[in-house]
């Protein structure tokens, strides 16, 4: 029974880690304002703007970042990598989100590490390993207070 609870716990945490909320614009008007802000703040060509206009999630992250004081140079750097095919759309979204998260750092050094192969990542072979890994993540990043209920009372 204990292993079922651990397995359920792991599945639940992995589900929440992998879920990305949809963040669309609330209206077409808000989207147009976002595009106008991007045109005004970023130094990008019409063709480049046309390319990202198709991607609502990219527009949303750019608008959110510009509204919340992310330096345009940092966003342009990420967009340039995307235009030069060094980032996929998913990688661009992740890097834009990281630029947003670390917007107050003076000199963030965030870059993708393509030197590692996927099989060199985390190796979880059983439930106990997964449970230990998730517990260590939660201990480092989330402070939760749980009270154990005694089933005999």
C-alpha cells in the first residue's frame, strides 16, 4: 500500500511539473496592443515580426516581458537565435520565460547546454529513486507543512 501512495505521489508531481497553463491574450484588442508594444520596443524587421505573429505564445511572453521591465536587448538576443534556427519554438519559449524570471538579475548567464545527451540526464530506475529525487526537489524549492493523521485515533 505504501508503494501505491508513493507512486501516486510521483505521478501527481510529474503531472503538475509537465502541465503548462495556456496563457492566451484575453482579447484581440489586447493582442494588438501587445504587437504594437513589440514593434515599438524591439528592433525587429517586418518579416521577423510576421514570423512570430503566428505564434501566440511567443507574442504573449514577449508582451509580458516588455511590460515587466525585461531589457529589450535580452529578448532580441533570444529572438535572433530563433530566427537563425538555433532555437526551436519550444526552446525559445523556455528561454523567454527564463529571461522573464531572471529579469532583475544584472548579468544572467542563461544558455542551453547541448553538450549533454538525453541519456546522460537523471536516471530513475525504481519508485524509491523517484521518490528520493522528488523529495529532494521539494525540500530545496518548496516549503510544505504536513501533519500526519493517525488512523488509529
